[in-house]
C-alpha cells in the first residue's frame, strides 16, 4: 500500500513510501538533504517496517527535537495504525 506523510519540524516536507506486507518497499523524501535522504531510503528499503522504526525513531537533527529519519519512523507508525 502507498502512503504519503507530511513531515513536521524538518527540512523535508513530505515522505512518500510503500509497504508490502511488513516490508518497506520504497521511500522518497521531498525536500531536505537530497544525498543523505537518498542514502537513508536505499538503506531501509527491503527492511521490515518494525526494524526501520526501531533503528530510526528518536534520531534528532542538531538542536531540533526530530529529524527526517525520525519523521520516517513516525510516518511508518501512522501507517501501521491505519492498516
């Protein structure tokens, strides 16, 4: 299933992703640090959603209370609640 999540508190403005069963199939960030976010997407694609959440949740960016990886974890948790 495909999802789109509007981020809060980060340079990226949206995360589009697809979940197939319990596997994260694709991730695309809009805005933010292009190379870093492409790298994060490449690393997490193919992983179990719960494993991605465990690895990324709570990651902070500088003095911000969140980050793009943390927002991905938040988006995945929201998608699991919808399912």
